[in-house]
C-alpha cells in the first residue's frame, strides 16, 4: 500500500536542521516582550475567542478567523502563553520550509532546494516573523503548501493533490487574504503546464476543468470556513483595508521607497533569480510560472498597498528565494555538464572557472552585502521593537491576581500576559482604526460605560484620544502608575 504522504528526503531533514539552528542563534522567540504591536492583538483575540466571545459580533476583527481559532484551540491544549503562541507560528514556518524544499527537490536538485531554504533564512525579517504571533507568515506558508501540492498533482496525476491544494489555499486566505496573491500563479500554472508539454498545442478541455475545479473548491472552502466562524462580514474584513479614510490616513507611506530599499537588500537574490528565469525558459521548465507570477503579483500589490509595514516583506521574498533556486540550478547544471566531459577544451575550462567565480561572487554578496548577514539578521530580529515596560505588567499582575477584572488598554499584550481580557470591541485598537475614524470618541466612552473596567492602561494613542473619553477617564479613574508615555489607572470605587 502506497504511503499517502511521500517520505521526507534526507535534504528535507537538513533544511529543517538549518532552520532550527537559525532560530536558536537569532530568533527573539524567548523575549518576554511583544515583537510587534500586532502580537498583542492576535493573542487577545484568541484569548477572548477561547473564553466564549464570538468573532465579528462581539470581537471586532478586520482579519479572517482561522488563525484566531487555531490559537484558541492550541491555548486550550497547552495553556495561554506568549511562548505557546510563538511555537505555533514556528510550526507554520517549518512547514513553509518543507514545502519550498519539496517543491524544488524534484524539479531542480537537492543543492538548489537547500540553497533556496538558506536564502529564505537569510532574507529580510524571516527569522523574526517565524517567531512572532502574526498572521501573515502562516497564510503564506499555506499558500506555499498549495503550490507545492499542485506540483505533486502534475507529477502524479492524482486528483487528491489538486483538491488538497485548493483547500490549503482556502485555509491560507481564511488566515489572511494575502494568500490570494499566490492564486493567479496557481491558475496560470494549471492552464499552461499541460500545454507546455511536448506535442501539446493548445489548452485542453481537461486543463480548463482542472483550473475551474481548483478555483471552485478553493472558493467553496473559503465560504464554508467563513460561514462556520461567521466571517462573511465584508464590513469588517474588506472595508477597513480599502476605504478612502484608511488610505487617506496613511498617505505618508512611500511604497516605492520601501520597495526600493527591500529590493536593494536582496540584490544578489534578484540576480540569481534573473539567471534562473533565463535558464528555466531555455529548458522549458514551466513550473517556474509559480514563483514568477507570485513574485510579480506581490510587487504589484505592495506598490499600491496602504499602509505598508515591515511584515509585508515576506510577500515577495518567499517567491524570490524560490526563483533564486533556479539560478543555483543553472550553475549546478553547467558544472555537471563540464565535469562529465572527458576531454575538456580550453573554453570548457574557462566556463568552469567563470561559473566558480560567479558563484563565489554571489556567495560574498549574499553574506556581506549590504552588511554581514549575521549582523543584518540580528538587527532585523531584535531592533525596532516596541518599547516595553515590565514594571507595568508586574503592577497589573499583582492587582489582577487579587481582584480579577477586565483591562481596557491600547496595548493588549500587557493584558494577555496577566491572563486578563480586554473589552472585545477594542481588542483590536490600532492606529488604522483610530485615524480612519472606525473608532470614535463616543464609541470609547460607550465601552467604558458598558464594562466599567477596573483597570485601564493607556500608552500608544494618548495624544489622539478624544476629549470626552479622556474626561471620563480622569473623572472615574485614579492614576496609579506612570512610566514614560504609559499610564496605569484604577477605577474609583
């Protein structure tokens, strides 16, 4: 009886080994503070969901539900802690590593597959995002799995892989809609991969049925998951990201400058990818459609996305590393072909030396441009972290242990660390919601009056809160502790 899942190759285990070594050396996974403000938001939504609050009706959320539900289930199993949440994200990152390796292993070589993994580990922000409770990387990990399963389908012609690919894409989109950026690559590959085979002259009826079937299954899967979690809410999932108020609030974002800096950080990757695209076109490697279209769609999306944050970077670095593997394979094939020639001509010897010199140049560029790679990874993993006040958490923990209660805060990470919840309407309290007018002064006043939270921590948005809200705070609460811009109030009884 054939095994349903193919066994892992030796180099797949090696890829995982490289990943966990990089995590052990550079990851901030054990830091007690939040690595991004979004960590607190995602953790708090999961804690509220675990305690029986409903997404989209009680818990306001502008993101799909699947990771929140998975985190809640994970917390129910192992306990609600920051480390537990980060370990779950680490598992998604490991799955992404395996999917990328396996997508390349059969279509290039073990060396190219390992090279792509190492490049991904060296890429901007990957180590940090592999350790942060944020939704972007898990969504893209499932998108990567979906594309790998398409390659499995083309290799085996077993319909189960096609169905699983569509389901993986639906699940990725129900973690974060970013995942659909990879969907055009999947559709184009399904349409063209058969037509590119020898003696195929046009897109067949079967190919059209495969493509439409994949799209239908992915769409049905997305709708079913959305229906189960009550997530078919365009007012929360779509409007906050694309309405005019949101975009106008972040006009200062310079997308082209951001992309220029990000591409400069990966210039050696781009050169390798260019070599890989030329090589793949020369040898009719139609599977390169997958990373190439994904990369192009990602760059186009980031050129217009507002606001643009550091964690958007993996949207194009993942397919860029996949493309770079074909550049590595081009060098491998040249060296192999020359090595197999018994009598080497002067030209072949020069080509061998040329490939070696270019490979050395690429290696030096990757390791030392624009700075030594170990310094870049450490900087990207540990710099620009939110200012964290451990004293605030200590005060909250002591008070909540003696008198449990809801905490109103714009830094939900603090509340999560002491196992307390925030009002579900403001679990997602962000600059986007405030500046776009989704959260108003009147709404904050209503939340305080509805829940009368005994504890209140204001830190991030004190300067932009409305007059009525601040007046209510000063009338009903007493300032107990203050450090820098962080203020801790207790309700007057």
